[in-house]
C-alpha cells in the first residue's frame, strides 16, 4: 500500500533490514577489476613483480574485509580477546616458573654460604 507522500507502507521488520548499496558493490567490482588488471600487467613490465604482489595483496584484503559487518567485527574482537587471555595465562605460568627457580637458587645460595662460613670459621680456629 502506498502512503500519501508516495512511500510504500512496509512492515517494521522489513524496514529494519539494512539495504544493500548498489553503489558500494559496483565500486568493489571496479576496484577488483582494476587490481586484477594491474596484477596481470605487472608481469610484462620490468620489475613489476613487486607491484603485482602488492595488487594481489590488496585484492585479498578487499576480499576478506570488504563485506565485514558489525557481527564479523565483534567476532574478531572476541577472538582477539580470547587469544590475549591465553597469552596472559602463558605469561603468568612463565612468571611462576621463574619465581620458583629464583626461590631454589636463593635457598641453595644461602646453604652454600652457610657451609662456606662454617668451614672458614673452622680453619680460622685451627690457626689460633
């Protein structure tokens, strides 16, 4: 049904859906075509290998991140946060291990010092 102002009367759940932009998809296709042509033309140009590799890298970036929506970004953020927690746990385990090694070293060092002092005192008592 059409309203008085000429717009269509759409249900709420249809109006809430994000509309796909024809302009954005057209520009993405144009950019992909341009990068593909640069990549293929770089084989003919002397020293164009670096340019071709850069163009292929940009095509891969556009292909991966071009259609990423908010949910995809949230998933990536949660994955990074889980990875960060795993690294923090590994770091904590490393700190605990180093602290245990430090305690053992200090204990052995104190024992060896006490043994040395005792032996030195015994030798000094023999000379008197």
